[in-house]
C-alpha cells in the first residue's frame, strides 16, 4: 500500500505568521511516525523540515486513514517564539530532550539553593 496525502484545508494565518494545514494520510496501516509525516509534508509543500510543527496526529479506529494538523512557519525562529516550549521539545530525540530537562532542573535547583542561602544570612 502506498501512502496518499490529501489536503483538507490549507489556511494562511497572517496574524500568527504561519500556514495551518489539515491533512489526511490515506492507506497508513496503524500509526504514522512524526518524522515520516513531517518529511511527507515537507516534500509535498517544498518547505524546510525545521519549520514544520505537528500539532495533532490522530488515528481513527477501524480505518487506515490518519488525520493530522500541522503548522508551517516562515522560519525556525518564528516557530520557537510562537510555540510553547513543550511543543518544540517533543520534536527532539529522547536523549536530547532528557539532557535539556536535566540542565533546566539543575539550574532551578541552583537558584533555589542560592535564594535559601540569602535568607539564612539575614
């Protein structure tokens, strides 16, 4: 079976400076991986992979079709400014994501220790 991409809605959201793309992946057995979906959208629209953000990928029970919503930004900087941090984090590999989360925890712990030391000296 070959995967077919059907575009349901292609909306240019000028306020948020992005394209909102509602699509159906036809003849996809089970789930489709995010990377494969992003690559398919990139090839079909001839845009950079880093500017595509999957918002929702939903499978229907008893069907081989997958409904999806993607946001396509003008550049990567705009995407990072607009999206919440967790949305951009879920596109990273698990090892990279864990490393960033651990660094953030260490930074918060250090700040907490410094603030508690200031309170003790007074």
